C-alpha cells in the first residue's frame, strides 16, 4: 500500500513592514506625493524595531532615488546590511550600476519600477541574469502604470504584465497609488484581477489600515497573493506588527 500524500500546509501571507527613506529619514507619503511626508525618524531604528517584532521581511525604499531628488544609497546599504531578515529593496534601480549597488547590499531581491516601463530590454536582460532576485513593482492609478516617482504614465498594467510574464519575471509588487498612505483599505479587486492575469506571486501594497484588511488580503493567498507591505498603519499604531503576524498566521 502506498503511503498517503501528506496534505500541503496552507501558505501564510508574508508581511513586509516598510521603511521608506527620504532625506535620510524614515517617512510615509500620501498617494506617493512628494511633499506629503510624515517623518518617523531614523530608518535603521525603524527597521530594527520591525525586525525585533518578528518581521521576516523588510521593504526598504529609497524615495529620493525614485523621485530623482538625489539618493540615500549609503543609508539604505547600512540598513540592509544590518538586517538579519530578508530585505526587498527599491527606488531608483534603473541601470547596471544602481542594480549592482543594490544587490551588493546583500538584499534578497530588488523591485524595479520605472525601468520596467522605460527600458524593457534592460529589464528582460536582468530578469534572465538574476531570476527571482528581481521583482517588478507595478504602481498603478486605475490600470495605468506610473513611473519616475509615480509622476509619469507608463502604459497599461495588463499589457506590461503579459510582457514581463513572457520574459520570466518572478514576482510582482502591486501598489494602488490611490490607496497608498491613506489607511483606506487595500484594493482587493485589483489584487484579484492581477492574480487572475498571472501565475506569478503578487505582493500587495497600499491602503492597509487594520488587521481585518490583512485578513482580507490573506484570503487571497490561494489566488496568488504572497505578501502584503504594511507602512502607515504600523507607524500610526493602528496595530502592532506582533498582532499582524498573529492575524495572518
Ligand atoms: O513607496 C512609495 O511611497 C513610492 C512613492 C513614489 C515613488 C515610488 C515609491 N516607492 C517604490 O519605488 C519603486 C520605484 O522606483 P523606480 O521607479 O524603480 O525608481 C517602486 O517599488 C515603488 O513602489
């Protein structure tokens, strides 16, 4: 008699607390708009707080590099290197030099945003070279992608997704700009639609305000959602990371 196949353990939603860095400080923006910053102090202190609270991932963003207002490369590298947990790094990674610097921090993976819209050949090349160390951030208003600090239109979400899928992109980080930094709840319909359009894992970003929001995103794991980025809700004290980790267990 053959042994029964053990039931697969249901996957748990990964949580990625965010540290966005502008002018050397951890900040949160509203709708990603430059000038809407609320400052939360030292980015390393924030990252260590999330690590101590049990985070498995850190979502680390160089906002100045994303906006083209300079960069926080040293600060970002310092934070990434100090982490014992996995780090997803984004903002301003648009060519060989910025990609090499990002990967050299030892981060687990990088997110490419603008580059996926403006230099698709280069993105296809680095996907082929680096596999799942490359994710693409699909930052959308409606179904229109936005690049260069979310200030410029960059084409249709689903056309770009089909192209990136064909090139072997390993995963997508989907941000609804209309929700980001607003504490108004995630765009579950967008997440469902993106999951229906790709077999690749999707990380949800934007709008999380409550533990119920996280439970609602966790309910989409069977459809392909792998993780959720949490920013303002944690900084504003809507819940603790410990509570969030229990809520999605
Ligand atoms: O995270 C934000 O709030 C944000 C706001 C405005 C622009 C970018 C933002 N974050 C992330 O930055 C990368 C895009 O950077 P780039 O276009 O590759 O330079 C992407 O992961 C955004 O989600």
